[in-house]
């Protein structure tokens, strides 16, 4: 049998708190946050209340800056990443463990209106992410040119 290894996580949920950007001692941006994800299936002692899992996540560098800039408590988010288990010894000498998702990609899920942003025209200027310039607000439908004769088309 071939050696097969796969560590891929895709989560969709809501942030439980505002993510806070921190810097490591080597000046690398990092943010840790928790995503609440509702369970699809309920246990046998279902009391009618939705149940959620709270998944710890960590993002580094540009992804950390992006998440802290555009997401806040209650925002819907979709993330892709991998599971990582960390081990350390606390101040009392006890061995501690933590499993978290290391974020590779993050995506918007809500529209601007659903996420609590204003409905004013969007305006975005490129920053360190190298994103293209976007100026929103135009709701006019694009204009298409009518082609009167199909004989000149190459297909």
C-alpha cells in the first residue's frame, strides 16, 4: 500500500470574538481566533437547542493581517487549513496539548449588508496584499453590443 498522508480542514462558521493581530519576537504577524461551527447531527438527548463546536484557529503573516482587518465577532468565515497539535509544559510542570487549525486560506461568506457593514458604495485601495483596485457602487447593467450578422464569427 502506498504511503498516503492528508491533513486538510475546511470549516464554515462564525467568529466568537474580534481577532487581534500580534507580532512574534521576529516581527511576524499572527492571530488566534475561535470559529463556532453548528453540528449537523444531534445526540440522543436532544433538548431542541442547537449545539456548536468551538474550533481554535491560527493564521500567520498576510493571512493574519487580512483576517484581523476584515473579520470581527459574529462574522461568517470559511477557512481552509490543516490540523496541528502543539505540546508544552505549563508553569506547574503539567504537560499540555492543543489542537488547532493552521489557516492557509480564508473566505468571506456574508454579503456586506449581512455582515453589518454599511450599504454605501465600496471603495478599496490596494495595499500590501497586492489586490487589484476595486471601486463599487455602480448598479447599472453592463452594455452589450448587438451583433447583426453571425457569418463573421470564427466559430
